[in-house]
C-alpha cells in the first residue's frame, strides 16, 4: 500500500507540532509521581521494552500487547511517564520489525502520534472522572471501574485511529473487522487485568512483581508466536500444494513459468524474480521480473554470480542484507535489492535451473520459507517437464516431420476456425492458395527420393519466408502446399501466388544428395501450378473453398500448360 509523499510529510509535521508540545503540557498539568527509587522506573521501562520487542504475529499483522504495562505504569507513575514509555515502546517495536527503511520512515511518526493520542485520551478521561495515580492510592470499587474505563477508552481510541490510518492514509479496501480484529480484541482484554495485578502486586512486593508477572506473560507471548508460526507454515504448505496442482494443469511452459512467478509474488515480499534454465554450460534466463516489469539478463556460467553459485554448489543460498552478497554479485542484481534467495530447481538429482528471488527489504525471507520454496521448485520441475513433453508432442502432431510446416490436420482445423470467423463477420475475406510441383515424379526418378525431399524442404523454407505473418503455410500432402490468407482479397492473393510461382521457377534448387556417382551438388529448375479461391465470393463453406482452389489448380493451371496461376471462376 503506497502512501503519497505529501501525506508522509504531513504525518511528520503533525508529530513535530503535536507530540513534543503536548508532552510538555502533560508534564506541567500532571507532574509524574517519582516517589521511590529510580531503579523502579528503570525496571518498568525494561519490562515495557521487552514486551514491545515480543509482539504476537497473526497473518502478518503485529499485535502490540503493551497496554497492560501501560496501565500499570500509568497507575503507578502518572500520565507523563506512561506517554514517554509508550513512545519508547513504539521505537523498540519498529526497530524489532525492521520496517524503518527508506521510504517507510513515516511509519515512526504515524505510530508515535497514535500512541500519544491514545495515552492522552484515556488518561484525560481517567483524571477527569476523579481518578488518582501514584503509590498507596486507595484502590476501591470506584478506582477499579475507572481503571477498566481507562482500558476501554485506550483500546477504543487505538482501534479508531488504526482504522482511520488504514482507510484514509493507506487507502486499503480490505475489511477491518475480520479474524485478526477479533483475535486482537480478545487478547488485548485478556491482558488488561494483568496490568491491574502488576500494579497491586508491585505495592506489596516491590520490584519482584515485575518478575512474577513479566515471566508468565513473556512465556505466553512465546507460545502464541510458536502457535501462529506453525499455523502460518501449515497455510504456506497448503498454498504450495494448491500451486503445485495448478502448475500440473498448465500445458504450456510459459504458463507454468508465469504462474510460479505470480504466486511467489503473492506469497513472499518479492520485488525481483528470475527463473533461469540450464542449457549446456550456461544458465539462460527464462523469465525475469523487476518491479512487475519483464527484464533480460545475459547468460551465466557455473559458479559465476549468485545464480551460478546455486547451480555449482547445488544448494540453496539465502542472504539477509546486501553487504552479505555484494562480493558474489556479477552486477546483474538491482542496486536497491537487499535480501536474496537462490534455490536450485532439481529433477532426477540434476539441477535443471535456478530460481532467484530478491527483495528491497532486509531479512525479507524466513528460514521456514525455504522449505516451501523447495517444494514449489520440485512441483515446478515436474510441471515444466510435462509441459515440454506436451508441447513437443503437440508440435509433432501438428507439423510435417520433413518440411517442419503445419500438416493437413492442423490446416484443416485452422481453416474451419477461420471460416467460422468469416461467418461471424470477424473476417472480411478468406483466400486460399493451393500449389502443386510440376512433374515431381520425374524429379524423384531422375535424382532420387532423397533429392525430392531436399526440394520439398527448401520450398517450404522459401514459402515461409515469402508469406511471413500474412498467412499460414502448410503441407497439404505429397508435393502439394497450401497458403491460408485471412482478410486478403482475391486480387492480393493472386499477386502473392504469382510471386510464389516466380520464386519457384526463377531460382534453382540445390541438391546435395542426388543419385550422381560423383556426389556433387546439382542445381535443379522446377515449376509449380497454383490455384486461388476466395470466400465468401467463391465458397460458402470450408470444403468448397478447398475444392474450388483445387479446381483452379488442375483445370486453370495444369491443363493450361503448367507453371502458371489460375483463380477460380464459377463461369
């Protein structure tokens, strides 16, 4: 979620105008209760920092359970000390989370502003209703209800400000009142009574109260962290399984690669992603994404750069900051990248590629994510192999093994599809060129069938180059070829057919494997007869278009003397 620069500047300005002056006014209006030893204040500050450094993480949301310490601090030392401690706690939390990086520094003042307003509002309501702070206050039922009210106001203000920031500053469209909100609410109100217990116990046993209360809470926090970490791992495992199934369903290599890149970008804080394939003695970039934009990389040798090291050592490499991998980089990784994760893609105990992920954040990748990425790479290796086999099989079934052109089966399907488009008025016209080599049997009998194959192969190359992307060239059968030209009028098709005829008759074909005993290269001149038909003027269906082009070929060209182009005429 991006925040506009002027909003960030406004947040800093609000902190400068609000917090320092407001804290000074609080100090004057409600002086702190410093009765007792300074060690006590330091102990409370230490507990505040420890609790701040151990937030509970739920679905990448950090639950900051500092309110119970803030309540005890407020009741014991007053509002001024509680505000100071809260500001320090925010700084400790953000340092712990390591989110104070370039472009994100506004998070510090926005949180400092929030906790200052929460402290002032809850403390102000408490004092306004006659509440007292300090040591040895009479903690009767009124004080208890005021402490509860303090907790409710503190929590309510916190939620109001958080929702305001979420919708008006971060411009989030996600629902605020979800599972995370419920869990945070429950855990917050469970921990508030701990603050009352800490305050009352502190009056009885002194500084030991912090140990009696702090240790169980820290243990509880660790249990929560372990529980939700395991839940998060299970969630990642489930996602990786789903992604594996989705990759297995993809039948094209590009689709498998795109899916992996997309899902990794959704699951992890990935700013740059590269998939490289081992080809002979180099790593060749298959797909590279930098900030959502495709990018190119030069080939990488084994043990060259980070990806080459992953290939050479055949093991995962993870770096938390740029200073750790700078010496190994070959200059291909963006300058603003920090965290790096390189994973070998292994199939049958052989590295077939490398997945390289990078993030602008330091320590962006956690150790448990390595297991997830490794699983995904295993699924990816299988899916890529299956997709390659499918594409190869599909190519072989659709292409002529000799000429490498499309075969009759593919051409027939394509002709049907194009004719359907013509019937739906998605095409204006559909022209067909059908050509047949003249006296090809004589060529085979004179020079051998292998030489005949050479002529067919060279003719296929010439046709492909001449037609280009204007149409589709296919081998119709034997020495016959067909050219399908969508949105091409009969006059244009006739002109192209004439170019094809001249290209065949004017340039000799080179034979390398003729029946000649000397096995020398020979030049052979051949000709072709060509028929042209166009729909809808010449045919109302696909078969009629082929039939009429064939009629033009044999009646208009072959019978008229060969080596000519004839167009179909109903007359």
